[in-house]
C-alpha cells in the first residue's frame, strides 16, 4: 500500500488532517502577523505581547508535518482532483496545487522566521550592552511590512485552496478576507490566554498589566464585530445579487441537514457572546475575566473551521467523535510544549520593542 492510497476518497483521516492544519497553521501564522502589525504600528505597549506572538514560530515545523499528509492525500480526496471543474482546470489541478502551497507557505514561514530571528538578535545585542541601532529598527520594520503583505496573500490562497475548492462550484469574493481576519481574531485570543497564564511565571507583570490586557481585549472586541460584519456582508452579497449558485454552501451549514445547530453554535459562541462580554472595560482589564471570553472565542472558531470543511466532504456525517480527531489534541499539546520551550530560551520582553518607549518622536522615523 502506498502512502497516497492510505488516504481514500472522502477519507475522514484526510479531513481531520485538513482541519488540524487549517486550525493550527491559521492561528500560529496569525500570531506572527500580529507581531508584524505591532512592529509596523510602533506599538510602545506591546514589548511582551509581541514576544508572545513571536513564540508561535517554534510551532512552525509541526505545521509543515501536518501539511504533508494533506498534500499527499489531495489527489484522491479533493472533490476536484478526480472530476476536473470546467473552466478551473488551470488552477485546480494537483501538481499546481502542491507547488503553490509549498511556495506560498514556505515564503510566509521564511519571512516570519527572519522577523523573529532579527528581533532575538536585538535581544542579544542588548544583553551584551550594545545599543539597538536605527538599522536594526529599520530592518525589523521592513520585514514586518513584508510579513503582513505576504500573510494576506498566502492566507487568501489557503482559503481558496483548502476550503473553497472543497465545494468547487461555490465562489465568494468575501471569503478570503473573512478567513484571514477570523484567523487574526483567534490568534489574538490565544495571545490573551498565553499572557494570562504565563505572565507571572515569566516575571512579565510589568509588561502584561491591566493596560495591556485592556488593549488586547479591545482588539478582540474590534475583530469580533468586524468578523460578524464580514459574515453578514457575504450573506448580503449573495442575497441582493440573486446568486442561487452560491446559496447551497450557506444553506447546508445554517438551514438544512444535521449542520445548522453546529453552525449557529459556532457563530454565537465564537463571535456574538464575546462581543457582548467585551463591552465591559473592567472585564478587559482583568485577565481572570478576559481569559474565559478568549476560550469561548476559540471554541467557536474551532467549531466554525470544522463546519466550513466537513460538510463539503461528507455532508451527511458530523464526524465529531472520530479516532483521527486525536491529531488535533496532539497538536494542541505540541503547541503548549513549543511555547514553553521558546520562553525557556528567550526573554519574555522584546528588547527592540521595549526600546521604542525610550525613543524620541524624531528618532522613530527609521
């Protein structure tokens, strides 16, 4: 038996590997994108928050490992692989699919690695008593801009290839921004949880106080509202455009069959309830109260990714409790391990970002 034949058509194993990749690669790349955003914004408050975001780089090798079975199984599991879609053959063919995923994701992960590496180099310079120069700041700013741009492009490709292509007749111009913005939402929720859990153990209370949690809570609030807006905009476009060919994707997940209760649960838990709770300023300033809201957001996000993928492959089976779902649990454990390993080796405070608070306005123009 070949490795490719192990993943049979409509294989639940392949579906769970795909879910695991979309979940964990989406969250970790979003965390690294947040690190880039904070750097480009010259965020003076984010010296430790940025470092928490950078810790996701240690999980990247495991994202590569879970991507491999997805690429191997696409030939016999993707609906379009055995039945080419008229007019889309140039894009939806196995060789081009595999090549573009490797190139796109490889480019994004390489840029993220360099961004984190250069930030850690600045830490090393600071530890040796050497000043962090304008050249160091300029280099970090430049690669952070590149990370943000490539993140948006690559996340769009992943959205089209790993989710939209599973229902080859469905198209949506809103789906790509919805996909990477919800990833950013989940990435911020993970950062809140890590900050709440690790700040005392890392001795970073000074850099992870009520002000920082309030700011992270505001970002979570903003993206919960924005993502619900994108969700509605996608529905509204289909409705007022009278596009019947685009309705089956939403009807299956939110109106008919065994899926509506799960689809609406994901939406309510992941976005609606957090939006209501995050109206409270006191809640956002207290990590003990903010962390449970972040957990709700992540549970809803995970359910939503499940609902986006599985109905396209097996519309009549929920597959909620399946032996292959253990891959998600394994990756969760590995994510915790890699995060703790990162902070055993490196400072919880980015020296380059901490230096921004000491710079004069004129010096920030690097």
